[in-house]
C-alpha cells in the first residue's frame, strides 16, 4: 500500500512539474498583438525584432514581429507590416 501511495505521489509531482514548465513557456512567449496605427506602445527595452523582410524575394508587404519589455517589466510581442527588401533591389 505504501508503494502505491509513493507511486501516486510521484505521478502527481510529475504532472505538477510539467504544468509548471508549460506555464513558464507561456510566460516567456507572450501572445502576439497586431499593431494598428495609433497604438500606444510602452517600450522600455527592445528584446528582438524579426527579420522577415527577405521572405520569398517578392516585392510586397510582409509581417514582422518585435518583442519588447515595458516599463513594468512585462514582455510583449507586436506584429506589424513592412515592405520586403526585394522592392529596393534592381
């Protein structure tokens, strides 16, 4: 009986550990917010800017992402549109 209780305790501990790891992953990668003209951004530090302007070598508008930290220490990701680099190449 003690073995079954110990095994059950280990199983519950494992599931709690996995749930905690998934919550940490969700906190590390915030939901992407789409930028619209006039959106107020509280940017204290830029963490990453994606370089999707070189996609497919086609002259068109393509999505790009910027991840930043606001003045309260929370991480945000915003998606915006840019013109691809193929438009400037002759």
